[in-house]
C-alpha cells in the first residue's frame, strides 16, 4: 500500500532532505561575492517588505478560496478551516521532504470536515494541474518581453504538455462516470474480491473531487482565483526586488515566480531549501545579468517571506484545533489509503 511505502520512506526523509538541500545550496551559492551580498543587506529598503508580506497573506487567502470551490456543491464547509489546513500543508512541505504536505492537508481536511480523504486529495491534484497551466500561460505571455533561455522554456513546456494531457484525461473521467465504472470493473478482475468495495468507494470519492472539471462555471472561477493568486504571489517578489534595489522590471518577478514554482513542484528537500535559491539566483544572474551576491541576498529574504507566514498560521491553527505535530506527522504516513474511503 502507498501509505506503507510512505512510512518506509519516512525513515530516510531527514537524510534525503539534508542531502538534496546541501547539494542545491552548493550550486546556489558557489561564486557568490559575500561582500556584495552584505552591502545589499545594508542598503535594502526593509519597509517595502511589509507590502510583500501583505501580498503573501492575500495570495494564501486566494488559494484557500480556490480550494473551497473545488468541493462544489458540498454545503456547510468552513472557509476558515480551508485557510488553516492549507497553511498546515505548506508547513509540512517546508519541514519534510517529498511534498508530503499535500497528503497531510488532504487527510486533515477530511478529519475536520468529515470528508473523504480520497476526494480531498483529488482536489489537490486538480490544484496542481491548474497551477501548472496558469504558470505556463504566464511564461508564454512573458516570452515577447524577455529572452527566455532554452534551459527554462523547454523543461517547462514539456511539463505543461504532460500536465495538459493528464488534465484532459481527468476531464474525460469526470464527465463520463459510466466509462470509468466499466474500466474499474475490468481492472478489478485482477484484484482479490475483499478489496473490491474499498476500491469502488475510493473511485467514487476521487470522481467527486474531479466533478468540478465538468462544471464550466466553477472551473472558470477556479482558474480565475488561480490567476489572482499567482499574480499576487508575483507582487511578493516584485516588492522584495524593489526592497533590494535590483532595478529589474516586473517581468523579472513573473519569470522568477514561474521558475521557482516549478522547483517547488518537484519532490525534493523540505521547503525546496537550496532548490529555490539555486533557481532564483540562476534566473536573475543569467537572464537579467545581476550580480550573484546581490541575487543571493535577495533570494534569502524572498524565501523567508514565503516560508514564515504559513508556518506561523499553521502553528496557530493547530493550537486552536488542539492538534500536535506528532499527530500530523503520523497522519502524513498513515493516511486514508490504509482504512479505505469514508
């Protein structure tokens, strides 16, 4: 079972995370002029980090609204719970490798709102697909304004193509339950009978989570909130770039958001530590010809603005819900796949 495999991986998570972070940080910080980095810290206009922080909180709120929409038309769900659980998921991703926060927030939302964990996780998958498509769209809009290098455009284009294919398949599944049921019945011939009801229930829950893909109005709203959240996230970086006097256009913030976000999507070190810095610094140095030391100082502060707010919000939320980190980590590796659907 997936959960058992995740449990086994849990033994190696700290070692794997540290290894990836160390390697990524080496590539991120090699050749940095630390005197230039120090001067950048001294000359930074720190009051401009306040609107960056406000933009970060706004982006998190927009994402929680979008996640709630993915459960349409489920009644009685509390928006505040979605906001808190979303940040808990980000906190787990920032503390543990392999993006297990997505599993944790699906399980936690199911526990708090009485929802199927399989359905909750299927909405997280939809989120990922929509995010990749929106980010790829931003990159396409950006291409006439900057010279996007092949090392950036080609991998992103390939990833977007694969996600578009996956999204098309999920739309087909969501709009044709009878076909999915027929396919499932054919596959269940190879599965012991005692597991049939569990698999059927999980399939139904997953289809419920994908139902929004066959509802054009809700899907349009989901894309609208996604665009709003990513543009607000871009403002986070733009204000931070202004604080460090980088002298780059708004397009630089868009480009760095796209590149670093794809780095976050790759299961790696906790919070993409090192991976984020390497991508951010290389983007600014190679595309916008900034000094590596200045780019490094900026990336360190930008990372903290992304890292700290979800951590604080998640801690407060867990405290209010009387939940502990030990419980949360246990749920991350022993999820609903063990128990079957609700």
